[in-house]
C-alpha cells in the first residue's frame, strides 16, 4: 500500500497540534536494527495527513477516498468534539468499508474515552462492545502532551509495524544507550566499555562514562545559557527564556544544575525589576526592512509596514501578529503591474488606518475592511492623527477633462472612524502642496506646507475645518523639517535653507510658532546646526505643559543634528541646550512632561530632566546593536527600529510583580549600612545636604519582612558607614564630636552618650568577631567593647603610630592593631594597645592594602610590587604569593569564613576568587565592575553575595558561577531568602527566586511555546 497510516482529525487547535506531532513521530520513528531484520523493513514509510497531502483546489472527497484506500491503518485523533465532525465520521466509515475495523488506532487528546471515541470503533460488526488500541496523550499544556507523545508514539508505531510494544520500547532504550555511549567516547572505548559494563560490570568505567556524559551536559547547558544571553541582547526575550529552559533540569531530564542557566533564565524573566530601566521585551519580525511604524495611544498595538509594502498589526503585550496584509497592486493602462505605495499608517478609535496611493482604508484587528475611501486620482501624500480621529490626504488627478489634459490637486480631510469625507479644500495658491502635514489634537485645524519656487516665500497653510477659513503662515526658510500643533493649540514649524541642508557647513535652523487664527508669527528661535557629510539626524518638535518647582511651565523642544533646544513654549526664549556626541534621531517628552527623551544613532536613549542642568544618568540604555533609525515611546513601552532592520524591538519599563514590598522614604537612599543579627530589620541611610555639610544623615530602620519603617532618626557629624547594630534592638552611630548615639528600636529613642572629650575622625575598624570598635582621632585611639560601649583600651602616644596611617585593622582580641604607615615607606606595623608600642612586621616592600581572616590566623598583604602574600599570623611565614595589584583606598581583600578562599577585587576592577588550598584562581567576573563595598557569605546555600551602589551579584560557590545579577540590589538576607533593592527614595524587597520557582514562572509564560525551525538555526540548537 502507498501509506502505512492515514491520520483523521478535526481541525481544532489541540487536535491539529497532536495530529502534526503524531505524523512527525511516526515518519521519523527509529526502528532498532534487530527489529528491522525481523520485520524486513527499516522504517514507517509514509503517513497521510490531509493538510500535508491535499493540493490546493483539488477534489477533497476523491483525494481522501484514494488515500484511505491506500492506507493500511487509520489513526483517529479523538476528543469530545470528534463525533461532531462530518468528515472524521465519514473517513472512519469509508475506511471500515474498505479495510474493516481491525486496523483502526485511536489517540485520546481530551475528555474520557466513552465521550471521545467515535461509536464505530467502540463496537464490532455485530454491535458488541470492543476496546480499541489507543494512545493516551491528554495534558493541560502542550509541554505535557509533547512529553507523553514520546512514549505513546512508540505504541502506535508498534501496532503499525506489527511488533510487540514492550520489545520495541526496550530495543529503543538499548538504541538510546548505544547512541549515548557512542557520543561519549570513541568507538574503541565504546566496545571496551560495553564489554566491561555488560560483561564484567566494571564500576570504574561506568563512573567514567557517566562523568564524561555529565560534563557534556554541563558544557551544553553553559552554551545554551550563553545563547540565551545573546538572544536577550538583541531583544528576543521569548527565545532567551526558551533557550535557558533547555539547559535546566526538569521532570523530563536529569540535567545537572549549572548557575549560568539559572542566571540566564532569571534575566530572561526580568526578575527583581523595579521599573527603573528599559529592558528588552520582544522582537516583532517583518518580511523585509521596516519602513514605518506607529504605536496606538494606549501603547497596546503597533501598525507597521515594510519595504515590500506588507502591512502588519501587532499586540505589544503578547508580541502576537494580529494580521499581515499583502501589498496592493495597480494594473496600469499599458499593461504593467505596479505595487501600491503606502503613504501613512495609524489608528483611529475603532480602526487601523492605512493611506496608500489607491485609497484610505480602515481595517479591524482581523484585517477585515471596515471602510474604504477611493479617490478619483492618486493619493500623493497623507497623515493620520489618532487623537483627532482624522486623516488628511492630497489627491492628484492627471487626465483629460473636456478634451484638455489637466493636473489638479485636492486637499481632503477624512473621518478615520467611518471613512467619510469631512472637507475638500481647493487650492487657493498657485503652488503645489508639500509633504508636511499637521492635525491639531481636537481635529479643528489641519496644516500643510506649500512647495514654491526659489524666488518666492514659503508658506504653511492652516485650514479651519469648522469655518472653512484658512491662513497662510510665512516660513523663515524654504525647507520644512517638521511641523506640529503645540499643546496650547498653535502651530510650530522647524525649517532651514535647502542648500544648507545638503551641505556639510554650519548653518542656521529656525523654529517658529504661529497663531492658527491669524497666521501671525508669535516668536522665532534660531539654533546653529553643525552639519556633517552623510548626516543621519532628523529634526523633531515636541511640546508639553508641566510643573517645574511648583510652577506650571510650557516647554517646546526642537533639535539640530547634535543639539536639542529647550524653549519656553510661550515666548520662544532658550531655557536649556542639550548636546550629544551622535546624530539625533528622535526627541520627546514623557506623559507628565518632566523628562525629555533624546535618541541618537549610536543606539542610546538618554533621559534628561525638563528642569535645566539635570541628567538622569541611569536612564541611558543600549537600544540595539545597529544604528537606531526611529523609536516611539508610549506609557512604559518603547518600540524601535534599526538601520535596514527587518525587526521592531520592543522595550519596557516593567515591574516584577513578585515584589514583597515597596517602601517610600522621605529622602533618597544612599546605602543599606547594617543588618540586625537576627535579620529582622536593616538600616538605610540618606544624606542630609545642608549647604556644603554632607556629614549629617537620616537613618531608617526597615522591617525586613514587611518593609515597614520601624523608626527614623538623624545624626549630625557622623559617617553613615560606621553605623552598626549592637543587638537586634539597639543601633550605634559614632559621631566625630566625641558623642556616640544609640537608637533603641522598641522605644524609638535616640540617646547621645559622650564617652570622649576630644573630637574624633571616625570609626577606623570593627573587629571581625563584632566585640570591639576602634575609634580614632588626631592623637587618641580608643577601643570600645561592644555592645556595652565601655572603653576597653585608650592610647594617646602619637609617636607609636608613626604619623599618618592607612588600612587599619582591629584584631579580635581588641588589643592589637595592624596598620600601614604612609610616612614610613608604606611599611606594615603591628601596634599593641596595652603596651602602647608599634612594631614593623613588613619592611621589605611597600604595602598597599592588608586584611585579616575572621579568626585572625591569616594575614593578606598586597604590595605595590603587584604581589599579594599570605602570612601565618603567629609565625609570619609566607604561605602563598599571588599576582595581584591592589587599590589603596578601595577594592576588596577578604578571606572566606573557613579560610579556604580569598575574595579579591583590585586595580583592574575584576572580582576574582582565589582558592588557597588549590593555589589558583577559580572564579572571575566576565566584566569589570565598580568598587564592591559589600561581601557576605550565605552558609546555608554556600553562596557569596557581593554588591556596590549599582547592584548585586549572587555567586554559587559549589560550581563557581553567577546565579543572579540584580540591578539596585544592595543587601541579601539569607535567613528569609530576601533581596533588598533601593532606588531614589524607595526600598524594595524580593524573595530570591530558586530554580524551581523560575521554571514555574517560565512555564506559566512560555510553557506551550517552542523554538521555530528558523530560531533553532539562528542559535544552533538541535
């Protein structure tokens, strides 16, 4: 027979999905060689499925009958709706009439067997009940169905091949084992390993094979994680998540867990996002280069068209392509065919609006035509304003009128909700309409520029649609760059000399504001434009009314090639100038008018405050790898296109909905300075800027579980980094005026204690065991015992400290101080507080930085010669010497709690981990990072947490990989698995997401999704 099987199914989504999977599984089923020899065939030859086999336009009934007559088996995809399908029922009856009932197989995709199996396969010819051979692939998600199909397809294959299912299943397992062994070792080793494994059962070789296989899986997961990062880097968050999931262990596989995969999935899911930065969200692929795109006012839809004149509608929330319309064609009088050119696309309240040379058409979200306005001639240009629900076009007619060849142009205004013509305006000037249109927000006025000869003045005509009146606005120069109605209802136009536009010389650019009722110029501003050859900038206009320092202000921005002029909307006075190093592509305001967005062709979107002189530095983001051509921002979404790019990139300001709390503080948070011993609360600090005094701080005590502010207090003449919990209820803040302040959380009281008569610089050091604090001044050195704050030792021998000193460390006994004497060739000294005596311990080389282990048994000394030496404190024997260049006043040298590792960040700004037992570096960050000021060990999970003012990284010390990098993360609380982030004057708490939770989140969002064949090719995934 021609076909081994005929697949019959109803064209519902789940039934079609299973039918396609069964088709592929049967035709690609691997039959073990031994079974091939037994049955005399190598594979299942052909399987018929109507979507695959029937040519378009064929006789459906005759084709099906022919295929059924040539099919050995009938496979019926069964669900409760199957019995309602006329074609499925007829296919079953036809097959039975041709071949009988014996060779019918069922695949249950939904419902119960009695409700889903057709009655013809539940009884024999005599009407007696029978139990059909069935495969059960029921599942709530496609991922569940896909998993079951792996085994159930073998059941179908066994029936078609007429072999025992258990035998085929066992042989398939053996074949998989052979394949695994062949991929793990060479052919010779495979033969040896098989002989040992199945003959002698040598555990050593099996362990070796398994270790090699496990390493192969680890390497594969790392590659997938890198590919996931690559996908996210170009904006494809969906592909990034799917690639990361492929590298993680699930119920379907027993992959080892690698940190890189956890990190990649965490990034792909945008975890711990507080909405402070733009993040890549998705890619909207087009057939060819994107020409134009417009976002709806609510930021949920984008309409776009490409160079082939295909029109697309996209759902920005899901990335779904709602429709794709092919180009229209003109059949010209002389017989040739021309593609209709699209002039503009946009939205109205109820339609997607497309202006082409042939028509103005409104579509619904399925691509069905709602209305169409067809002009007598050709549309030469057009524009759409969604807020006004209006479009404006220029109709051009060339032809014979009363035997005379004429050319006429008509200015037409159309209601974009209905397609009805609102107004047709005759040309009152002996000049052509130009290419720049504007429609005001209320739809009362429309404006269009007029093309003129070089010796004539250039105009912009403003039409009043309610009164049929018009006014002409005289422009400063002959080339219109941009025209917009302003938020106060007037017209703004940017222009310059056409010859200057094409040159590479400095030239003036003008911005004018006109009264739409009279055409009178209200003001004119000028900016010098420094142009360059092949300049790629675009001039834009935007206006807003916003609150600045409690006063309502109007602002208008327009740009030259590399500068943005911020003008007073009402007077035209220059308020501020923003300069850039790259060509400007687009500018605009956010919805409140408080920020100005500037996009440049180096791929950057920079956010500036409307208030002069303030740049929001963390609002700079890489938009894409290629040159940015255009972007549009609405609400919290940015859509951008690149030079000759066939994709739109969607970016969002988004918030992680799993945030435990968001706490607003009175002032901007500087840092998290300390955590209580039981982790029930933590202490944040904010600088009180009073003139030039930066030594006063406001502290907030935050409940670590709820984010509630449990207390607030202020200390003057202090250093915020010196604040410390004495116990779970008391916080100490030393000040430089001789006072030490103690804040009690339970009572909310701040108690000043004067323990010293002199003024002091700061707390120089806390002992690692937390029992002592070293407080220093110009001469005195005081060791306080904690938590009672009693003076344990006091020394005032200035000479003993040998003058100036750096990198001071207080030992756990409270009696010994290590310091670097900057006045004695940077030698390292050991000072006995009790004896008031200093002794040099390192004089052979100059010391930059030093550190003690927590148990004070080891001393790390970084020299200016680029060496880090490890000493035994008791004997001062050098135990190890490492290449390392330190930074005197920053960086990190810290021993692990068990003295097995060193955590290091030196002058190169790379964070590294050195294993003291193996005597080698075992970890290094991929890139440089700003100076780290926080390093904490999580003993429960064997993780290390490091952070600076920009964010936090969590490192798995078992496998030496980064599990997560968290922007604005400052502190990690291991006891309740909480990450604390701070941004501006807000504090955020998040539960750290372990791999199980990440996979659950990913499955909820992408569980039924799969990589397409092209995506697999793009990222090299089999």
